[in-house]
C-alpha cells in the first residue's frame, strides 16, 4: 500500500493500514523542512501528535517487516519517502509499479495529476483519491477506470487481467462528505447518528441506561454498548484503550442483557431518503417568495391602507346612495388626486373626498418604500442574509471551509435552521450559503459581539468546524459562558488535546452535551476500506471509536457464504443488516426474504429485517455493520495472501 498526502489524513490512514490491517505501507510526504510542525493547537491542518507517535513507531519497526515486503520496496516493508512533488520518479521510488493500492490525499489538482501518472505506471493499481469536487470526481473515476481496462486488455489480454488477482478500480472519496453526516447529526440531535448514501438512510440513536427493573428497547438491533463510566467526568474517554469499561461494538444479546447501567446505540430507523434540496436554480431559486420582498411592518401598513380605502368606499356608498362599485371608483379617483372636485355635493361627500386625498398622501411614501424594499431584495438575492429578528432553536455553524460547507448542506437537507459565522469573505462555502439563503455573520468569532449577532443565546447547538483548534475551543468556551446548557460539537485535530477538552468540558458542564470529533478519525476507515477494495457506505462515531457500514459480496467470504444470518453474526466484528436484491441471483430468495422484499416496496432494492434463518448465498450482496477488526478479518488476510502469491 502507498499513501501520499500532506495532512493528518495521510498519517491516520497509514497508521490504520499498518495497525489494523497489518499491511505494508509506504508513506510519501513533503520534506520535513516544508512541513514545519505547528503547535498542538494552531491555525493549520496539523497532524496530531498521537498519530505522529504511532507513525514513527511503525516506521521504526520497518526493518522487522522487511522480509515480507514485495519487490521494489527495499529492505523495509514500511517506510517513509519525502518528496517535494509527486513526480513519476517519486511514485516509482515509492513502489507504485508493484503496489496493490495507492491513496492520494493531497489537494484536488495534485491528486488528479498523480493519479494519471500512477495509472500509466501500473494499470492494475487500485486507486483511491480524495477530491472535494463531486462532479469532477465522477468523471475522473470513469476516465481512470476506462484507461485501466484498455491498458490491461491491450497489454496482457483479458485472461491475464482476470487471473492477476488485482482490482484495477478507482474510488473517489471526500473526507468532508464522510464526516459531515456525523458532525451534523451530533449538532442537530446530539445523540442521533446518521449515515446517508445513495438514498439509503441509517439512523442510530444513543439511549440512556434503563431504570432499574426495566429492559432497554433494542430498536432494530443493538449496535454498541456505551462506556460503563460515560456519565463520570473522570471515567473512560471511550477510545480504543479504554479496556472493558469502554464502549463495546456489536455486542450479542447476552452481553446486552448483562450490561446493566450502560447506555446503548441502537439502529432505530432504516429508510430510503428522498432527493436533497433543490440546487436553487430556475425561477424558484431566482425570484424570492413574496413574504421576503417586504418587511412585516410594511405589509401591515399596506394592509391598513387597503382597509381604509374599502371603509371610505362603503361610507361613500351609504352617504350618496351610489352603487358600491361606483363608490369604490370615486374613492380611488379621490385617492389618486384626479381632478374631480365635489362642488355642490353634500357635506358628507366633500368630507369623504378630503379624507380620501389624505389617505392618498399617506399612500405615496408607503408605495415608495415598497418599491425600494423590492429592489433591495432583488439586489441582495446574491448577497448574504442577516439573521432575522426573533430567530431561535437554530444551529450556529462556525467555519465555511470544505467541512463546514458539507455540514451546512447536510443540515439544510434535514430542514434545520442554520446561522453561519465565517471570518473569510472569500470562503468557498459562502456561495452555498447564498444559494441556500442561509444567514451569515461575517467576522472573527473570537471578537466580541460576533456570536451575539448569530443569536447564540437562543441557539439550539453550536458546531465549531474551523481549521483552528484554538478558535473552536475559544468559541465553545465563550458560548458556554453565555449558555451553560448549550449543546456543542468541536472539531479538533490532536487526539490527546480533544480527549482533555472533552473530559474537562464534561466535568465543568455535566448537564450539557459535549462532543469532540476528528475528521481524519471518521474518514480514515472509509479510505482504508476502499484501498482494500470494498465500498464503505459510512461511519458513525461511538464515543471515540468508529463503527463502519460496508457493502460486501458474500462470494469468497467463508465467514458469510452458506451460513444463516444468525450464524454469520460475530459479536465485536460484524452483523448482517440488509440484503441487496438488485444483484444477480436476487430472484432466488427464500419465501421469508421474498415477503420482506415485497413489504419493503418497489422503491428500494434492500431487504431489511432479514429472518435469522435466511441462508446467505454466493450471489448475494449484503450490508454489514462492521468494526475495523471485523473488516480486517474479512478483507485484510485475503489481501495479504493475494500479495504474497
């Protein structure tokens, strides 16, 4: 495996492949003099010190693994290559020509250029790219896959390609897309975790420990048991090293019954989600609604004037005895000061004409204000909106970079009111906020008055996802001084620092919900699974651990093939959640699975609530909830055997 990158995701991914899947990894990074180590908390995309220690330890033991390394990697199986640019010579020196997979996690342009070069060096190479641009990613994925198919077919023939054991596929991922659902769910519901991909919506919910004598509701299934000390500020932090008192992923029924006093994470909802919000194009996205053209005060003024006109028309009809329509017409003539004096008319008619003229004078400034407001609304349709008065129950989102933009889109898809705070007037997410008509406060969140302008005192939650740990922490601390019970979610890079902040905030504000999330921690398992040739649908955080959802073909997995759903379940490793009926052989289902498919409706290819007696066949494709150890068990050994062969 070859990993190329310049930020924390590259180091996290390399540590994931080495420590969990026991793969031989070559890490390509910029020279050390170009990547000066910043402080633990700083305004940069820094790698965490904890990960650096893991990577350094892995590199130091490279010599002990060198005997198992493939040709072209020198004496050490695990090594680090420093290079200023990803040239063809650098990729060749990293062993791309003999590698099974390559991950590129630089910026979009660098990743595309390196992917084209790597595909030419090794057509059978499995490529995993990080691209923020989704549409460009789809085109690049198709282009690289087509180039690989042509190169393999022309060079060695289809038979050789099939027998080589390599999967020359291209997978384009985005760490922002992977982490955004978990970040948004933490801010919206606090205890709700959402995975959404290709129309599939999975929602897992944290539930508190049941009262004595009561049994916890397992939902569709129990995905995890929370730490035994989750309510104790000095207790376990829920990480991998928490031991038996830490969270337990995918427990069996006996463990769930015996775990008294522990909270649970259960799968509560499985559904097919509709399309996301419209992109704001067309007439509906250009012309704002009528209620946004005029202010509330102006609308009431117009309504009052209309009422006065009708009242004058009714009074004129009663005084003069004319038809009501004629009375309305005469009133409008007087209103618009059309020269028709009521000479020789009754006193009542003359008084009404004077009153109509007075109302006409009052109408002129109102009409002028209406025109100015309408012009201002259309002119500001492409500008940023300000938080409206009386806004409450919203989410304050700090930062509109790559992560913040994806989180904003996810929150609006869930129809959650949002107010954004951004210090950079050229941030990439401002265009998205403008298109979605989301209020934005431009200013440094560390300056006094900025959070107040975002209505933080009436907000439901604060989600700090800027690229600076200090900014996120300062904003959270200030917000907690204003609202001690405010739900907060922090994005922090350093794992040790995140743990310390999480436990301190939990101790200082025991009644408020605090969550700390690492984008690299959430995204690395998906990238690692793609390098191993499997589709990772999403990941949800369980305290400071990660539970994955993966789509797996049953064929070639003896742990699944020929077993019933109940027999295939392995506590702490994997659980079968659904059967994909759209793959070949889907018509050969058992009657129970066929009935479940009919109940699921025609809009979805997935069958949920599979009976435990259903036998998994080789042609089936299933959706699994899987731990990192479970994914290594299912895929890692087969990958290493293939490399050794």
